[in-house]
């Protein structure tokens, strides 16, 4: 019981420490044996960088830069920018989709000369060999696993007219989960880029960097600053291992260092962690304490003999405490050894889960010793109460087996009641403080400790229910109440476990109810959509539409097309040279003034901005993948649009618009805009880009119609007559019934076989995802409950052995022993679950009240600024009890504990002479 958490903590310590690489190991996995990795930034713009090279900023800041901060086209490194005699190796990376046995896989492309000694340490060859010739690649083991390929297979990037043979498998030591293929320089990325562009698609833009070897003392910080002046970003080995002082970093003189620091562990996180560790130790002590009491009770005759031979209470306490100390020390040794052994044995599994190979097993003796000391202290604390109890037994009572009568401690319940009240007050205060979550957690912990202190008194109150129970449960309940010294710790242990479970379950269930209430559907319930997620998928959409009708139980299918300008592979809003985009031009008087002003909200007073946000011209619309589509009246049927005028208009070949801000005098303006080859400045705020207008008469749907993000539906004949080009993009559909998992998998397989980026989604309403977490919490609480109740039952049987022998001697049925044992276990479990449920509600309520206060403050701000009306900004933060989880805890767990105890208890014991007295 004590060793088990030590196993976990020691294993976690060794795992996390081993996964932390030394600076030299970390940099070697990034740049091999090179002195630095150099990358080109914006041309002719000096920069300042962080010492680790993770980010940079232009000298004098971004606001002083007139040109772009990125290069439009890849550019080679000029060797004259580096010290004379520098060895340089180009390292290119890209990204593409690769055809696999299952469909398409997002894959990183990598080109570097693996024969160079500069890359040593960047790759770990698993099998085969590294690529050396054109047409050869190596692949990461993750890519082979996900793609279904193996060494010797051929692989083809999507759009490529060349296949590559996989000649080896390798790992990236710090990125084990990365899907990547590696090729010699110039044999993969550049040919694929040319092929894709020749087919009218988008190419692959390489991300080039350079591994450099300068010799001597390496690429020093002064050399890094000199390279920064030439627009070069550097990741240096010697700087990474021995970073400069903050005063020597120009970036920190220009901008505050805190801007580039990642958030570390805050004081609130440390406080919460300390609270969790403290409650975990309390749980262990509460579970282990009764176990020590069982041992002390069984050794009471030996302890009585110590007293009979001159030993006093100090000796008795020392003996029992020494037992706790020995058990704690043994648990420390056993737990640490097992934890370390499991880490060593499961090292490959742990590395796979963390996604990084260990640099080596990093043993920290002081940390492991501290963890072991925790076990010793826990064992000692667990033995304190049994030691005190045993020392108070008289010698005569210990030798004869009599327990005597102990008066109940009257101070402990008062302390517990004060702690509960103080904890509840702190929780309520936390709902109004800035560090609300931390305060609520601390108050909840204090209240839980108060409940633990109140447990003996609360157990006594349960005894009053015995008069209404049958014989066996009444005897079990009264025995538990009469012997609170062994019952209370077990009940408290159950209380602590159940309280945590109920708190998390109540909080998560309440959030789930809130999210269900706030859920906004993308489509009418039961409606689905087939959508292409890439511009080049239009050729495969007709086949996917047929597969959709074949595999799913469709009631109505409405095919939709998208507009394009330029080539069919151009996206609807493309600004790529050779392409263009089509946009709806709003009449200027119907545009939102907040969006048309160069300074935005700053151009208006707070009252004016608040009023404008409520203006119909400034209302926010919904999103759709393609707001302008080409379709017929079937689409209105699928989207549950029943407006007769809209349906009639589409049948007659008249477009239907849904946003009145875009329509003036019954007409809408579509502008086609061609992207230019040269860089083009964006139009000023309030101005429209130049282009050719298409003015079309439209039917404006009533405002009550829900368009689901669509702005304009064009009949095919009208789009053709207007000179607009369109290609298939997907379908909307309704189902006749419900799609099964098998049907969904089949349509997903059809999409994979086509090799395009497309997806089918069906609107099925809100789907909660907390059932598995709640089940896990319930199972955990159930196991702790059964364990604690089992310990209490074992102690009860040790106490009642003489009575059980008497019952057997006078002819009691064999099942009496089983019945009593089962009810004793069930009574302890039930008391702990009931008290834990009451204690667990408090923190959940506190956290929900904190969220309610924060949302109400946000609501007041939204209403004051005009972002929402009072009706729209109503706060809904429910506190909902997960009755199913509580039913499992209150009914199933105690009944299961009782049945399990009854099953494992022997129905008869050996007859023996009852002790005198």
C-alpha cells in the first residue's frame, strides 16, 4: 500500500530526468556535429535574435520595417557572409501529401547529404541504409508504420510523376512520432515543385538552412551578432551550451526579456501541487493506519507481556512505531527498486510515449532518496494512531483480550467542524477573489480535512439508524459505531477518495450541461455535407458523390459547385499569381462604419461604437466553407429552408441572397479580381480592390430564414449566363435513418482511395466526451472504497473472532460469518461514500461559482461595449449533479464491497476455547 505510490513516483522521476537532454545532446540532435545552423531571414534587414535562435526581431522593431519580413522566393546563402574557410552543407525541408496503401499521408520532406560528417547525430539508422542516389529515399519508422510501406517499397508524393524506392528506415531521436522521408539534395523537393506548378497547382516551397563548420572555438556569440547584421539567423552550439548574459543580448535591450519567456510554474500551481501531494499522503495514511491497527491488535498479547515485564507506555509506542518505521523503510526500498526496474525494462515504451529517445538513464540520488524518505515518513505517520491506542491498553486487557471502554474524543469533532466551516468560507471567498481557483482548491482541502476529523462523530450518528435495520446489518452497524477507532480511518479514506471523484464528476458534468446548452449546430440536425478541402479535388468530386449515394442512406442529395477565377485549381479566394478571386461587394451605405474607418473603433466615441455594434450593418454572420455556391432548389430542401419565395426563385433561375447588407434595389454585385504577378499592396480600409463587376438580380430571403452561413445561391444556368466559371466542390444531404459506423468507414475508405483532401460530416447535435473520464474516476473511487472497507472488515474480524467462535459453538449457521463480514464491509463503504459525496459537492460548486462570476463580468463588459444585447449576453452556468455516477457510488460500490467481502470470508472457523473473561 505504501510502496505502490513510491513505485509510480520513482519511475516518473527517473523517466522525466532521463528525457531531459543535456545542452550538448539537445543541440547535437538539431545540428549534428556542425558548429551552427544558419538560416536566411528578410533581405537587407538586420536582426536581433535570442541566444538559442528560436526567434528574432528586426533591429529597431517590427514597426520600423517597411518591407516584408519573409523572402518571396528561396535564396541561396552567400558564402562571403560567413568566415573564410567555413564548411557549408545545405539542409532543405518541405511538406507534401504522399500516397500510401491507405490513401494520403501528411509527410515532411527532407533533403540533405547524409554522407557528410556534419549530420552525425541527427539521424539514427534503424535498418537498411541512407539514400545516396537520385530515386532513393529513407523513411522514418513512424512513416512506415502509418503508410503500410516497408524498406524496399516505392513511394510517390501526390502530384509527382516519379516514384522513389525506400532504401532505409531511420529515427529522429527527439521527434520519434514525425512522418518524414529523406532524399539526397535536389532529388525530391525541386522536381516535385516543378511538376506541381506545371500541372497548374501549387508548388512546394523549401525551407532552406545551412549547417556550417567554422573550426576553432566554434560559432561564438560575437560571430552570431555579426551574422545577424547580415540578416542571418544562427543556432550556435557554443552559444547554446554557454549562453551569454542578458546584458550582452541586444534583443533584450530593445524589447523586454519577459516577452520571450515561456510561462513557468506559478505559485498557484505549486500550491495546488502541494495540496494534491498532501491529500495523497493523507489518503495513504488513512488506508495504512487501520492495517497497522490490525497488526497491533493481533500482537496485543505480546505487547501485554512487554508491559507485564516492566515496559511502560513509551516502550509500547516505540515498538509499534518501529514497526511502522520498518515497514515504511521496506516499502521505500521495494518501491524504489521496482520503480527503477520498471523504467529500465519499459524504456522503449516510455520513449515512444514521450516521443524522444533518452540521452541515458539519469539517476538523481538525492531525489530518489527524498521519495524513499516520503515512504518512511508515511509509514511512521500511519503507525502513530495505532501506537497511541495500543499504549493506552492496560496490561490486563492486553493479556486477556479485553478492549475496555474508551470515551470519544470531544475535541476532534469541534476542530473538524471549525475546519469545515472555515473551508466553506474560504471557498465562498474564492469565488470573488482574483486567485479564485487556487483559493477554492485550498478551501476545499481544508474542508475535506475537517470532514476527516468529523468522521468519528458522524459515524456515531449513523448508529442511530440501526434500530430500523434487520439483525445482521444492525449488528454490523453497531459494531462499527462501537469501534470507531478502526472504523473512522477506513471511512475517512473512502470519504477522501469519493470526495475527489464527486468533485471532478460534478464539475465536468456541469460543464457538459453548459456546453450542450451553448452548442451551435453547423447544419440542421441529421443533415450532412461532403466538402473538398483542397482546390485540386474538383476532378474527384463526381466519383465521391456517387460513392456517397451508394454507401449512405441518403434521402436528398444537393450537389454544390464553387466559383473560381483563373484555373480550375485556383481557390475561391486565391491571391496566387495566375488565379484570382470572386467577392461580393456591399453597397457603401450598407457597410459597417466600424469596419470602414482606418482607425476602427478608435475613430468613434465609446457611445458611438456601442450604438454601431447594435446596428444591423455590423452584425456578425455565420461561417460556411463556401459562402457563395452554385446549386438548385434541392439545396433549400436539404437546409430546411421552406420560404416559398426562395424556392420559387431558384426554380425560375433567379439567385437567392440571405444577407440584406449585400443587396440593394434587388441586385447584388459580384466582383472578379485577378491576382497580379508582382507584389500588390492591399487596398486601403474602406476601398475595394479593382476588378470586373457582375450585377445580378436576386431574391432576398426573409431575415427569419436560417442560411447556415451561405450568403448567395446561384442557379447553374444563371452563373453560366453571367460568364462565371464553377467546378464541383461537394454536396449537402439528408439521411433516411442514421448512418452506421460501418457505412461511415466505407465512405471514408472511398475518400482515401481517391487520394484527395475531402471529408464527410453529419450534424448530430452536441456529443459529450466526458463519459470515459467519469467512468475511470468511478472505478478508482470504487477500488479505494473496497480496499478501505476490506481493511476495516479484517480489523473487525480480528476484534470479533471470540464472538464468532461463540456463535459457531452454540450452533449458528455457517452463513452467519459470511453475512456479518459482508455487512461490516458494506456499512463502512456506505458511510464513506455518503460522507464523501457530501464533501465533494463543495469544491465543484465553488469552481462553478468562480466561472459564473467571470462570465458575468465578461457579460457586463460585452453589454457595456455593445457587442451583445442584454438578452444575448445572459449567463448560463449550471450546477448539475451527475446522478448516474452518484448512483454507482452510493449503490453499486457498497453492494459490491459487501458481496466481495462475503465471498472471500470463510463460512466456518476452527472451534477453539474462548478466552477467559
